[in-house]
């Protein structure tokens, strides 16, 4: 293969963009992804929780769960704030 001089594409921010609206409504759960398999949903929730994927406000408290093939997320807020309960 010959050398091709080319800058790499920008890093993927899909999860950051998808989760950004949750920051505006702390304490509320949202369905954020439907995976093709339950295993993929479980892995996605785990990766989000471990910050393997870029997420907004990454140093704040987030919760991620999966039910079947669905992935749910909730932005809780700053570490030292009282948790917000959904109305």
C-alpha cells in the first residue's frame, strides 16, 4: 500500500450529542438507545457508565441501565448536590 497523506476524521461525539438533552432535565430517565441484542445493550450501558464513550458533563453523576435491548440513561447532577427526583 502506498502512503496517503490525510488528517484523521474528528473523534465521534454521537453519545455526547445524544445525551446532552438529559443535562437539562436532571433526575429523569430517558430511553437513549435500542440495541440489536440484549448483550449489546448491556455492553453499551456498561461502556457509558465507565465513560468509555464520550458523554456530556462526564465528571458529574450519571446512571445507565438496560432492559432487554433498550438502554436508559439519567443525568443525576454534580457529585455534591442532592439527588433530584423525577416528578
